[in-house]
C-alpha cells in the first residue's frame, strides 16, 4: 500500500467490527500480572480430568492404572498445546499480512489488535509447555500442510475465511474443552483468558464473511460455500477413530502397557458407541459445535445456498437450522 492510499483509509462503519476493536482494549490482559506463573506443574499432574482425552470415556481406558492414565492424558494435553502454540504463530503472521493488505481502516485495526493477542497467546503456551518440561509430540502432516498453505496465501478473503472464520471456530471447541476440564489452575487460568480473546477473533471472521456474502452475487456465494461447507460438515462429523487411537496406543506403550494394541482394539469398539451418543446430541441440537453456528451466522446455510449444493436435507444442516429457530423462539 502506498502513502497516499494510507492517507485515504476509510472506516466501513460496521458497528460490530468497530466494537470488537474497542473491546480488544477494554478486555485486554497482562501476561505478567494477570497470570500466576509461580503455580507448579508437577510431573504427575494430568493437567485435566481424564475424561477430556480421546477414548478416555471407554471402560478399557478407565480401568488402566492411575499412572498410565496420567501419562496418556498429559501427553495428549501437551500435543494439543503444542499445536495451539504453533497456530498462534501462524495467526500472528496472517494478521500481519492482513494489516498490510486490507484497505478498510476498521478491518486493519482489528488485524493489528489480534496480532498482539496472538503474540501473547504464543508466549503463554510457550511458558506453560516449558513448565511441563517434557518433549511435545510432533505435529501431524495434515495440520502442517494446512498451516503451510495459509502462510503462502496473500488473498485477504482466503486468509480471513481460513484463519478467523474456520480455524478460530474450530479451535474454540478445543479451548473451551480444555478450560472446562482443566484441573491445573495455571492451565485453567491461561485458557480462560485466551478463550475470551479468541471469541473476538472468531467474531471478526463471522462478521467479515457475512458482509462479504451480502455484497456478492448468488453464484459467488454458492461457490464460496461449495469450498467451505463440505469441510465444515466433515470436521463436525469426524469423531475419534483409528488415527487418534494410534496416538493413544503409542502413549500406553510409552507408559509400559504391554498389551496396548489389544486394549486399543477394545477401546475402538467401545468408542463407537460413545460416538453414536455424542453424534445424536449434535443432531438433536443439544450441543452444536462453533463451526456450525459460525456457518449459519455468516450466511453459508441460507436456503438458496444449501439447496444449490444439495445440502438442505443434510442432518447437520437441519439440526443447525432447527436449533436457530428454537433459540429465536425462546429469545
């Protein structure tokens, strides 16, 4: 962007996005003074309740020795925090790009404020992982490729749709899940503060996509939704299976479980029943993931779009629309 372009920056006047920028200051927190870093993180601390982890609700996992469950749970937490730490660094780069690419003053302001949030989050995860004092499991190839693709992009729509809309909505479930199950007070405090920030970031993504949808033709909206809706529905429908089980079994072996593979086979069968129950909760609208709510709020589930994509009768689309009508009626 050139000097004279910067001299003519316009604010869109979008009340929601301008309010998010204002809230970034009023809801700010100090990583040094608002977090008690003297809180210990003992080696035998699982950090979260056992039922947080994948396959941890199965009878086979529950009957494992306490120290084995501690090891498996703690390793799972470390892996997720490692991915979140990396994700914050990626988001910081994305926000830096957006501050340079976007011509709207209020959009740029939010990007800069979010970049500061992401830097603070990255440091918080880094410090906590240091206190855990153990090797973190490697990031999986699929996540690495998703981050790599995002880092290579210079298209504002793709950057915001991927980072603030899709990834922030996906991550909100992780933040809330860990914060809800956290038993270590330091981890709980960090995640509570970070979740508060991330809800603003997700809100910006939803508002931006909603505004983009309103300003483009039906054909353009359909093509945008054609790219994102299958991914959203796929992620929501995805439940713990063989790939995740492989990590759990590896952790059991690390903890000295000699029949880890046999236990893993039993856990897979037991988890299938749990998956069905949890899927029923989503389909009944009792527990809608943020991804579905964000898709609806951004206009991706508009009837003309879901009908064009032959998704109007998709169970997750029906559940989301039904939950929205119920919420509106109660409100």
